[in-house]
C-alpha cells in the first residue's frame, strides 16, 4: 500500500534503521561523466526521500564493451564517484554486466531513525506540498535524443539532475516533514498518488506554481514527449479533477505526468 522509495529494516542499534535501495537508469545525456553523476543522484534520492542519510554504495553497470570503449565506463564511474564524495557516501564495490544497452546506477545503504522515517503513509491533512526541483527532465531528455535541445537547456537539466537532495532533506527534517517521495518515473502525479493513497488523503496542486526547466514548453509544443510520460498521463488523468482554464489542461497534465529522473 505504501509504495515507498526504499526498504527500511531494523538496524544494529535499538531504534536505528537501515535504508536499502537500488536504482539503474539509461543515459539521458551524451556526456558519460554527467550521466554517471545523474544516475548517482537519482539513486541517492531514494534514501533522502525516506528521511535517511546514505552511507555506502555499490556501482551497478551494464555496459556494451563491444560497442563502446572502456574509457566511457571510467568516465561514468568518475561522475558517480564525484557525487558520492559530495554526499559523504563511500563507494565500496559493485558489479558490471556485459549488456547490449548501456545502463548505470547504484545500490545504496543508508541510515535512519525508525521513529523518523518519511513513509508514504505519513502525510497529514493540511500539510503543504514542497517540490525541490523543476519538472520536465523527461521532455528535455526526449529533445536531446531528437537533437533539438539547446546547449543552455541541456546545461540547466544536467545542473538540476546532478544536484543532491541532501540539503532539501535537512531542511525537511528541521521543519517537521512527515512524508516524502522521490519524483521519478511515474511523474509528479504518479508519486503524489502513492502518498495520498497511502495516507488516505487528497491533494490540491496550483498549476501556475509548478516549476519547469527551460525549454520544456517549447519542446512540449513540438511533440517531444517520451512514451513513458504519455503512458503515465493515460493512467493518471482519470484520477485528477481539473478546475483551471481548459486551455491549460493538456500542458499541465503532461508536465505533471512527465517521467522524471533525479
């Protein structure tokens, strides 16, 4: 029912817990080091979303060594290592598989106090929803594949996707957050659905307040929307009661259903 971002199990000390997660993604950008950094941030966010602090990680690499030079894998791991160092996370090993399609991610272990877990069942009526990053990484990723994204749009998306949620988590703990989720493949609406279903609530979004990455609206108008985002919208749209201007409905629902990374 909770559909949480990571598993939490009892730790070695009374009241302590371990947060366990694994996340692997395909490349969204052409730069291998940036891809490694994005993949690492994406995986670490699962631990932050549970109210925990990541401590250790294992690299998970799926690599076509018959198509790409090993320098690419080295650059990917260098980007991931940089992010992990910034997060205070030790990369202690990993596993590599020969695979026809490049993918990379981390298995992460973190710590959390059992009485401070941010489960999807923990939201309370009257709380405010806070989004820590702009939306639209799926749409920008599709534009990159179509070679239609500008250098500035790509840079803005990479900057967002390689920003750790560690500061956001610390602010959340200081201000009484009781539930959180990592907005990724199911989009904002899909992950919000998990919280409201788990907590027995409904939620209201101010469409005008949703932040988006530069270029999202132009690429949306150009039809550059990933298949996963379209699938999300088809599933989620019947769950939404729309009260805004009819002209805004398609844009907002597509952005709020866009499959995100990190």
